[in-house]
């Protein structure tokens, strides 16, 4: 009789059967997935550290750029206050703008000057006699002159009328400023010649240059010396004339109504004549209005800079956000340097006006500045020199700030030094990333090789296990019943 047996030899068979599903050379391990997970677990913590450090350095580099821009913008506002010439600004006013107006430039002598105008400079204008009929004059060649400059005009049958001649004159090459106009009247067409240049020397002359006499009716003045001074051919509508004027009783003339050389730094524009015995008063004074505007711009520019300081290095309690340069020695150092200048006492020669506060510039609780315009105006009118020295002296506020910012922004300054350090850190972190990538590539290759070999071994073992399982299954059963 044959019976089933549950001896210990059946256990390996059971185990072999359980593993037979992956037999026949199939992969036991997903090598690619396993290696990827192992490499990722090794790489991610290191890369995260490098990435965080890189982001911090990049933020610092960006903040340095913001700081440089803020300082440069503020320095631009100092240009209107950091030199004595910035306070050497003059303005001019006149008591009779119908006769004379005036402007003054830096360095103009302060004072009041009596200006009398007896005649204005005029440009010459002459009107020809009338040409009846169709206005035909003739053909030939003309030479026209204005002052010391002349040009030529050739007239043929296509433009031998008054209007044709006027067009030829206006379009002629080298015309220094003679404008020709046709004026129609009951007595025919007239040629009106007008000079664009004032002054007695800028007279108009017209002469024939060919051998004919067809255009003789257009010549001026009369070439016949016996007729000198006559109005033959033309009537003088406006004479060429110099301006006649006097300053402080000193008589002078000018070919132009704009006079730039009579008073140093002052431009006079004559617009009419004055009444005898009643000259116009031209006053040249310091332009405190412009200076107040420049000082106000300085205060506004500093407040913009202070806002940048706060944004970079402050802490916003409402959002719990710290500025990117909070705790930066560079930022706090520059901020302290600027504030030390703002609060300094400057040797102005005055014990009253020697600080910004004394001229109306005070500090608010948030670090910004305020300007009291009335206090500043009073300081300028009381001791203009002291206010000028407060900003422009060697140790003046604007001068010192300009020097300070220039040093910090220079190629050897503190900002450049910090920028170079941060750039080096950024390059080092980039190199670390590259090195880590190289290491992980090598680790990937090594692990792939190891696990591929293991996978091959396991696959081989699976094949052997399957074979043994089948072999055990084909063995005859052993009957343990004794013979009778």
C-alpha cells in the first residue's frame, strides 16, 4: 500500500515552487529603478544644501546691485549742491519789460543797472517800383549782397516776371538772408526785398552783372554817383539800423537787439525804447529759488535712499519678512557713514548756520528727512554764504557725501570687494554642483554594474531552483509500508 509522506524534504520543494514565477532567466531586480532611488537618496540632500546656499548668494548679489543703484541715484542729486558754483546762480529782472528783458548766468555780477534804449536794431526792407502789365521785367544776371555776403541769380525767359525773379532769389544758393516777396498794387507788381539780419552794416545791394540793361530797374542803390542817396528804383520801407542804448550812462550800439557782451554773464534783449530820463532798472540777484529747489530735491533723494536702506536691511514685523541684507556689515557700515555726515557740524564761518537742522532739514522718527522751507529761506536771506559753505565746503554735507559714495562705488571700494567675494562664492557653488553631478554619474555606473551582476546571479539561481523543483517533482514516491 502506498501512503503520502510529509517528511522534511517537501519544504525545499515548496520554497522552490514559490520562486518559480520569476524563473526562466527573467529579471529579479529592476536595476534602473533601484539605482535611481539610491542615487537620488544620496544626491538630493547635498544638492539641496548647495541650492539653498546658491539662492542666498544670488539674493545677496542682487541686493548689492540694488544698493549700488540707490547710491548712484542719490549721488546724482548731489551734483546741484556739492560745488561753490552750484550756489553761484543768478537771476535777472527788469522794471520795464516793454523796453528790455534780461537773463543771467552763473557768475553774473549782482547789482542793479540803469538801461536806456533810444533805438532798436532794424533789418532793411526795400520796395521796388511797380511793374505793370503781366509783370515782365527782363532777362539777365543779378548779384545781390547782404552785408559782406553776396550771391548770383540768373534770370531767363522762364522766370523773367516779378514773381519769377522773387522765386529765383528765394531759392538761390548762398542766399544769406534776403527774402523776396511780390506785392500787388494798383500800379502793378512790386518786388519787396527784406533782410533777415538787423544792423546798419547789413544793407541790401542789387546790381546787374551781365552786359545788358534789362534788369536795371531792379538795381539798388543807384549806381550813378550823382544819384547817391536817392530812392531810384526802390523805396526804403525800413532802414538798416543799429540798436542804440546806454548802461549806467555809458552809450553803446549793437547790430542786434540781443546783447550778450555789455554786462558779464547777463543777456539783454531790447524790445522797445525807454522814455527820456526814465531808464529801465535791470536787477541781477542770487537765484535763491533755484537753490531752494535743489536742496528740496536733495532731501527727497535722501529719503529715497533711506527707503532703500530699510528695504534691504530692515525687518517688516507685519509680514515677518527680513530684508535680504539684514545684518550685513556692508550695509550698516555705509548707512552709518551717510548718517554721520548728515548729523555733522560744518565749519561755515557761522555758529548759527552750521548743521542741516539749522537750515530747516531735520530727521523724522523713521529716519527720513523733512524740510522747513521757511527756515531755509530765512537762512539763505540772512547768511547765504554760510548755507553755501554748509553744503560745498571741503567738509560740507554734499561734498562729503559725494566723496563717500564715490569711494564706496569705486572699483576698490567696499561694495566692489563684497561683490567679488559673492561672485567667488557663486562660482564655487557652481563648481560643487558640477562635481556632485560627476560623482553621482560615477555612483550610478558603479551601482548599475553591481546590481546588474547581482541580478544575473539571482536570475541564474532562479533557473537552478526551477530545475530542482521539477526534478524533485518527477522522483518516484517512496512507500514506507513494510512487506507482509
